[in-house]
C-alpha cells in the first residue's frame, strides 16, 4: 500500500493532535454542493456543541443559517480558486453593550474570528475535503479599534492621521473629511461634502458598506474590508471602520475611517502563496525543523525551539548547539549537500543552553527558502532511546522492563535472525501479537527487495561497530507494507563471540510522505507548479549524457511573454500571477506529454522536445506562438498577449550551457524581429 494511503488510514489518530491547540479545527468532507463534518477538535466541539454523533452532518445542521451561508460561501470560493483563503466573521457579545470608553480601554460588542480555509484535492484533481482553522482575533480587533478611536478623539491627531476620516450625519451624508482622505482617494473635500458616503464607492461594494453603516448607526461599531477606486481609477484595498457618534445619549452620526492596506496587500500577495505552503507544512509535522544557510539559522519551528530549550534562535550559528566533537562531520555533510552528493541521515549530539546533551537523529536536504537556497534539517530526539539501548545492553531483564512500557519497537534476534523477544508495541504498530514473532525469522517479514541489502549490511558488523541503521518495508498484519527505520546493535560477549542482535525499529511512514512532498517543492515552481530551473537543468544534463544512444533529435525552446512588465504595472501583480498560471496551463495543453516545460523565473520558460522529423521544432514553435496569442480572461479583464520563441537544436558534443545560450540568443533575435514570432538559432561565427 502507498504511503499516502497509510496516512489516510491513521488520519483519525493524527487529527487528534489538534485537540492540543486552542484554535478551532474543522475537517469537512465535500459532498456535492454541501460540506459534512468529519472531524472537529476539542475547542471546536465546545464552540458549536459538536459530538461524535454529529459526524456526517452538514454545516447547515450545526450553525445558524447566516453563519452557515457565510462559511459555505467561502468554502466554495476556496474550492473554486483551488487555494487557501482567509476570511473574518463575528458574533454579538452582550446585548447591553455601550460604546463608552472606560479606563481608556475599548470593549468590542462582538467576538471576531479569523478563518483559514484550505481545500484538499485527490490525484484526479477533485476536491475531497476542506480544512478550516478558526481563531479568535477579538483582542487584535480591539487594539485596532482603540488606536483609531484614540486618534480620532484628538483634533490634532485627526489632522495628521494617515487614515482617512469621514464625519457622516445620520443619513450618511459627508459632513467633513481629513487631509488623508484626499491623499488616499484623490477626492478633495469639496467633491464629497453633502454627498452620500456611498456615492464614491463602486456599485458592487455599496450593499456591504450600507449594511456596515446601518449597523454602526444602531450602536454597533462595524469593520470590514473592501476595494474601491481612486479618483484616478487605480484600485485600493481598504479596511473601513464605522463608529457611532453619540451626543447627549443619542447617536447623531458616524465616523467612517478608511485604512489603506494597498501596499501591504500587494506585498502579501507577492509572497503569501509560497510562504503559506512552507509554514503550514513545517509547523504541523511532528518533527523539529531548523532552516539554515551557511551555518546561520534562518528559522526554527516550535518543536525545535522546545527541544533545544530556547524561545528564539534565529541569526545564531548552528554550531552554537552542536557538540564540539561533531563539528567537522557536520561541516563535511553540509559541504556534500551543497555539492549535490547524497547525504545519509546521521546521529549527532546537541548541547542545550542549560548544558544538557541530547542525542539527535538528523536528516537534511536543500530547499528554496524565501528566494534563497538553504538547508532544512529535521531533528528527532533519540536521547531516551539511547539510554534505553544502554540499559538493554546490560541485562535482558532490563530489556523487558523498559520495552514493555515504550512505544518504539524492540526485538532481540538470534544470530540466524530468529526472533527471541518482541516488545508489545508490535501489536499496535504492525498488527501482530509479540508472541507471533517468537521463533520466526525476522527476514521473512521484510519486503523481498529489501532483504538482501539488509543481510549484506548485517554481515559487516563487528564487536566494535557503531549501531547500524537500516530502512526497509515490513509486512503489516493487514497486508500493507510499513516503512521502518531500524537501529541494529550486535551484542558480543567478553571473548568477542556474537550473542544476539538488539534492534529498535520505528515506523517512518510520515517522514517518507514528508520527504516526497519536500522533494516536490525543491524541484517545482510554487506559483505554477511547473518544474523549476533546478529540475530542468538536472533533467537536461541527464538527457544529454545518454543522448548519443538515441535515434532521435533534441531541441530547446526559450520563450516569454512580450511586455509582461506592462501587465504587472497596469493591471497589478495579482493579474500578472494569474496570467503566469494560465500561461503555464496553456503551454502544457499545447505540448505533448513527453515534452518537458519549466519556469525559469519571472515570465521566462524553457521547453525540451524530442523529435524525428527535421521541421518539428518549427512546427512546435509556430503552434506555441499561435496558441499564446488567444485572449485571456482574468478577473473581469479581457486582454491579448503575444510571445516570442527562440529555438536551438542540439548538436552532438554540445554542452548544456551552450545549448541554453543558443536558445536565449534565438529568443532575443525573435524579439528584435518584431516579437510575436519565433527564430531559429543561426551560427554566424
């Protein structure tokens, strides 16, 4: 059985770990146009009164209609957009709420919640589940509101406030505005005085704003986000805060405060997608993770900090925590990793600030982190296991006392591989009762492809050998193959005679799945999910190394989007990013399955094709130029782009670098010839 199926088998156990966090976690099954509850963590259960009897119920069955409609709308949007999204919701607090300021502290009349919705798709691309993580952000909202109101209460601060402040009467007519309104919207005070606050807003946003104004007029401050155009036509990302103005116990008007989040939103959108993927993956896996570059720590997740006993270690050297005797081996491993050589998982000792020595199993790989190549190291604390192994080495009686109460698997094997003892945890992990193993050969349970490598490594062990680490697939009682990592120590008597083997296996299915996910991230572009430059260059090197044996030809096509910067500057980076996604999809639709297309960066793409007919590169280039000038439909915008293509056929003995350079030169020639066409490289030397 595949690793992904195994993870699904244990999903109910894994999801229970979310009971330890204070956020509400909802795991929903997609059932046509509705969503049904599969799992709710303990805080979420208390929030909506959910019990195990509610498994399979719809959202509409568990929450008020208005909440169900809001939740379903955002679930639908996340599934439709095929990406995570965040939205906010609120519910009323005490009905007797007043807007009075007591001890300079603002008390909000509602509880605010922020929900992060992530759709989950199967291999066929169909959405099967939705994961929603809900956290209360009332305190954050309270601080925002308190800051804005304190500024608004002082006329001098109002004058210099960076936020636009409208003073409205009870009919929502503009009575005054501060200078920031003009700076943000481009409208002068004379343009707005006496006009309805809704008059300068787009029709699509007016119902939302009207609802917010009326809510504030009834005595409930209201905050929400929206988009609106400047007087020049450029679009703004705004947060609007509606606050009642109370005079003599009566609400006579409103403050409408606009906060310009456009710069922040543009910056967030540029990095949000890739950062969220990494953060979600790193923070939820049950391993300590440290990301570092040139020995300097860039990031450490919560479990790594807890293990080391620190609250913040960024900018520190990793060698601050690595025991001195492991410095050289660690440096050698990092050097090998940078050179692309395989690096095996190993064990080192970390020293905590308190002086405690921790034995750690570590595994490292190269990743792209915030635009740079860095090393991700996974930490696994095996200190307790090492102490147990030493105890087991002294006495078989101690073996049993310890292993009866530990979750790791422990076995004692005779010299021929027969099982003398198996710990009770075998029943939980592998489905077999411990007594079932006794007297049987352990190699009979190992996958046939893994038996011989394991046997050969066992033969190399001596009385002075360090424990041997093996990875192999072990048969589960239900017929599945489970990946195990096994530490094996040969136990000898005083004369050097082999007595038996002590093995301490543990199940590593989650790590195998994680390695697969991380490998994908390392070799694919996060925006388009196409292979990236690293993948393409490695694939091209491998292809050229054995290409002389093939009976076909090869060519590289280099292409980009003509005047792409103008699209970003005029329509915004969101439109530009979506254009790159659709551009990538159209490329893969036009090309054959055996062709390899990669995004090199920005709007630069490269394609590797194989062919037997001499004019094939020209036909492919013509087909691409034609297909890529069909109109695009993106977020209400309809426009046409053109693309230029450079073609460089491979000649025997040509290097990868030269082949790519020729493709780029041909691309420049196509642009010089007027764009929206292809050019074949011509050697004019």
